[in-house]
């Protein structure tokens, strides 16, 4: 059996017990507090009178938070990633910048810990069940890491191996992250994020069960079997466990590489992904809500888009889809009152009638949905939409009295929508978003 001996500094043992994970959080909180004191002393020596916010949001503290969550992985890191994708809805931009570091973190299990996980999944003789297994992962994420392997009958496969202790630590990790947000003072005390936290726990429990992801993977494979634009790996039930997802290996390069293709190919790829997103919401009511670029590959030889990860798939209620359809129609028609009414039905607090906050919220919706309102192709490469959204997020911070946790379904879908628009910007694509959406309205 072939083995890889290369193991570098990115291999870090994952704390698995509740006590060890709480100790990590305590260490992080202590480090952040120490960093605040040091920054405060520096500012005072310079003749400044810093606020607690200024002392907290330093590059050193950002690194402390990101490093600890990246080492813990699991729900702690996943919640950080989720918040960083959705920070414009209710978190200060500075905290979003801290949490955004987690999207590029890539630590993985050392060999001894990986072997224990494999033994628990397949038994003491696990290595005899494969012709080869590569110890260094192809990719490492928040809940698991991916390894190439070969079956005894010669098939090239990949194994998505879950980090130990992830499922058991979900509730504690989510609660600890919430406590950190509260203690930091970055999240106003009056903002009730408990419904969001409860939903995050439920979503993460489902995501930590790879047997559930295997069903979603198989379902999407069947739905897209006749669509030559996409390719979905095939589930291998004989090797799949609740903590290991086995699937066929599919050739492909990171989706960002499409930027090197001709304009019409960039446009085609991005149009296909945005159309698929609309189909997932309006037709299937089942959306893969994690837009992490690593979940998409591109096979240059065939031009196919490879869809890799369905762990964050979420089923949406018919009522939400109905109201979001109304919201999209109102945005396209330029009917601002109907748009705000649909937003309220979805669960957003829109503030007082004729109030400044209500107008700001309307402006945010019109900006987020801008590509839907343009006749013909929307040029993401030339658009400054993301910069304007960032500036608008700063302005929301002046209306702390109106802050609330976003409606959960809206948060998950906007996470996907924002990710797709970000990818379209990265690929400098031109997409007729309105035409793609029209068939679903």
C-alpha cells in the first residue's frame, strides 16, 4: 500500500474533548484581553484616548481569533465562516474582517490522529481495504479534510474524513462563539441572535452526518445527470460512513482558474452557476448554501463545472420562496413599497415608515439585487457593487437601535447569492441575470 510521508507545519492536532475545546476558547479570550490592554497602553502613551472597540479590533487580536478557531475547526470555525459571509446583515465590518481570515485557513490532522479516525470508521485493518491512501489531504476545511485513495479494484476515489469531536462539540462551540461576540461588545446586547444560533446548531448537526450529505450528493447527481454543463461525483455507499464520505475522484482545477479563459467561456460558466442557484431556490427549494470557491472545480477539457460539496444543503420552506419571489419581482419592477412589504413578510425589521433606516434598508436591497434589475448583461468585472455594499454596511452601524439577527432562511440564501456574485466579480463575467431569473418568476 502506497503511503505519503510528507507532513508539514499545517498539520495540527484537533482538540476533541469539551474541556480541551473550552480551554482553547479561554486561551483565545485571554489573549484578546491582553492584546486590548497592550493596545490601550500604546494609545495612551501616544496621547490618544482609545475606545474599547479600537483596542479590540487590532491586527494582533484578529490573528489570535482566527488562529484559535482555525486550530479548533468544527462548529467554532464554521460559525466564524458563516458570520464572515453574512456580516453585512448585522455585524460590524471590523469583525467581518477578523472572521474572513477563516475562509482561507487550511490546517489538517496529523497522521496519528487521522489513523485513529480511520480505524474508528473502518476497523483496525482499514489500510487493507484500499490499494493506496494519500495521507496529505487534497483540501482541509472546517469540518473535515479530503484524501485521495484507490480501491482494491483500481478505482480512483476521494474520502472526506471528518475531524474527531466535531459532532459532539457543536452546541458548546456555537454557544462559546456567541459568548465571545457578547463579551466583545461588538454585538449589541439588545440583538437577539438565539433563533440564529439554534438554527445553526441544527444545520451543523445535519452537516456533520455524512450519511445525510451522501443523500444530497446522490440527489443532485440524479437531478443534473442530463445537464452537460455540470458533473457531480458519484457516492460510494460501500465506503461511506457517518464520519467518512466516499465518492469518485473527478478531474478539475479550482474554479478561479476560469478567469484565464476567454470572455464567452467565463460568461457561460458563471451563467450556469447563477441559473443553478435560482433553480435550487425557486424550483427545488433545496439550496447548497456554502459558496466557498473550493466547492467548485472546472474541467477545462470538457468545459464542465464540477460540484464537490453538499454538506451545507438546506431545504427552504415554500412560504419563504413565495415571499422571496415577490421581493425579486418588486425589485425588478422598481416597486419600493412592495419590496419592503415582501422583506417584512420574510422577517426583516424595516423601521418606521418614512424613517432614515427604512430608506437605508431599501437602498441595501436595491444594491444587493442590482444585477436582477439590469436589462441585458450585467458586467460584474466593471461593477463596484461590492465596494458600495461595504460602504453601506458601515452606514448600518449608525443605526444600532434597529439591529436584529437576519431571518435565518434569508441569511443562508444571501450567503449563496453573495458568494455567486463575488465569484462572478472574480471571473470578470458578464451575465444576463434578469433573463436567467425570469423563467422562475
